[in-house]
C-alpha cells in the first residue's frame, strides 16, 4: 500500500502587506513632546522651508518650536486678548497672529527679535485665519465679521475686502499660495477667490459649517471638513463633489497632509487623528488622544506631526530615522548564507575534517544517515475520506468551521466524482450547516466556484422537498437574494469599467 498523503489545503495567497507597511511607518512617529498648555491649542503651523519651525497658538501667546529639538525658541505674548492663528511665512522669518476682542487686529512680528513690525486693522470681529501669499508681501485673513481681506504688508493697509460669506470664516488655503484661494465658513460654503480679479469664482455647498479647507497637490482638488464628513471637490471640472468620507463619529475640526506618504490627516472632536489613503479614501492608521483634537499640522519634510487638543495638550511626534544597521530577516539570512559559502573548505583526511562538529554541512562524498519517516497524522476528515465515507467526510469538514478546509474537501470530492454521493441522503439538520457556509462565502472569489457547484447539486437533488421545511426554504431565499445582490454588483462594476475606459481613452489621459 502506498504511503499516506495528507490533503493539501488550498489557501489563497495573502494580500499585499499594505497594512503592515502603513503601521510600521506611522508607529515610527514617536511622541517626543507631550505637554499641557492650559488653554486649548487653537492653531499649529509649520514653516514651509527648512528648518521647518513650528508656531503653536494657545491662550494669549504664540510659541515657536525648533522642529529638530522641540525646544521653545521664541515666545510672543504681546496680545491684549486671546491670540489666534499664529502663522509663519514660508521662510520662517515673519509671524502673523491676531488678537481677539472688541478691537481685533493682526500683528506681523519679526521672529528673531520678537518685535512688532506691522499692525493691520480693519476687521470688526476676531480674526480666525491668516495666510501669507506666494509674494511674501500679501496676507489673506478671514474673521468672524464674515469677511475675507487681502492686506499689503509693506503699505500696512487692506487692499480688498471680500463680502460674499454670510457667517464666520474659519479657514483658508491655496495651492502653493497662488492666485486662487479657498475659504471655509460657518455658512456651509467653500468659496474660491481669484485675488487677481478680486472676485468669487465658485461657491461649493458643503452642507454644514465648514471647519477646515485644504488644497491637494496639483491644485485641482479641494477638501472641505464640516460635521462628520470630509468632501472632495474637483474645482478644475466645475466644482463637483466627487467623494465624501465619514470616518469620524464627531465633527472633523482640522485637516493636514503628510508629505512622507502623501496621506490625508483628519483631526476630530472624537479625540482621534486618522491617516487616510488618498487613492481609495480608506483609513490606514489612527492615533487616539485624551481630548477633542482642535488643531493639526505636519511639516513639509514629512518628519514631524503635531496635534493640539481642547484640554491644552500639545503632542509632537518625530519620525524615527531608519538605522542602516537594522536589517530585515531576509537580508540577515542572505548575509549568513554568503558567509557560509565563503568559509574555507576543510581538506579531507585532516584532523579538523574529523572534528568539524554537528553544524558542519556535509560534502557530497559523506555518508548521511537520514531520519526515519514517520507516518503523517491525518485529520478526522482525511481518515474518513480514506475509508470512502464521503458523507461523513463533509460533516467532519463542516465541524472545523474553516472555509479553506471545507472548500478543499469539497473540491477533492468533486475531483473524485463523489460530490453527489456526499450530498445525497441528507435531512434538514445536516443540510443547514452546508447551506449556511454557502450563504456566507458564496461571494468570495476563492470559494465561489466550488460553492456554486454545491448549491446547484443541492437544488437538483432536493427540489422535491421545497416548501416542506421553513428553515430550508429560508436559507434558499437568502441564497437567492445573495445571488441577486452579487449579480447587481457585477453589473454596476461592468458599467463603471466602461466609464473608466471612456475616460482613459480621452485626450486628457492619452
């Protein structure tokens, strides 16, 4: 009799290790600064250029942190009331920050000397956002007086006032701080402004108060955050909303973009910061904080993340540098193999040849004693299959509740031409677990082929008993609904493929 052979389980290939790569990347950001500022950390901003200093606005002061050491380089506290929106110019030499109160103003500071260079007055309510333009001499501001203003820093005056918003303006952004700006307001809208023509070119209705806006690289897509949703707008194609994400349980308060992996970062009042893949808008990682997250920023070099909370906590994380001494297990194994092959061969007949030890690899001429072959231990369903008890084989496989084992056994029975014998002569109790497995895994591509054959065989053999068992009929109705849903999904996917083919064939993509 030939040697016993275990049944080879037909496992599918594991999916790409995207999750593991993302986890390793995001966990490399280690919390190197965690301190409580007292008042809520309302705003965080990194300078675009090196050394990427960070401005943190909390209470009545703005602190400038060194992005390398996380030490406080400068503290600016010359405000008559609460400070808002401390923003660094791209070169990190100037800081724009506003003071709240009945007489609000924006002050321009020299970061090195902490001296106030300019004071911009004109807003009648608290200024919530300040952003420098590309020419470095123009400032865009938005306030609770429903206006967006454009300032000439050199002349220390307002050169234009945009009046289209009907509620508080809370955020502003531009692609490379160019001529087109987006502002988000509590009037539920995102407005696009052309500062050359000094007019509103597009209004996007988010549907709820907008807390943050963000341009994506390229300038054709704008993100808006309001309520629990983040919406993606294609401003180059007329301002259509092309995607809506809802990954948080409470309001999304801030948006940022990580340059290291090109992920979108969303902060929320539910106390989490989520990293979102911009390809399929799925969450790839999540940080949890002790309080609602109200501010969020990432440095342009992708090395530092900073988040501010409503309870005053400031958390700054720096990505750990990858050490050249660290090797993967595959690299280490390759090095060990190379080392062994390069080892000097011991000449036969020498003293060292006979005292080589157990770890020495034998030569071709050496006599090797092979270990005795043990009989493989068979699983219960394998033992039953060996005895040709096919119906009991299926029952034993079903008891494992493992779809890989069940489908492998069913495929082996189909190969032997014994599937019909294994399914015949069953009652309601023995058919129920089989149909339950088919219902659960019928839509899985790895199992669909064999499970469809099983369902067809069951319908053919037990068609005469339909209507006699409520449980059996219910399972069949659920199978019917499952198949209909899968067919509908496939039809929609085929339609989507046709649309994509049309788009990809257009001159824009070609």
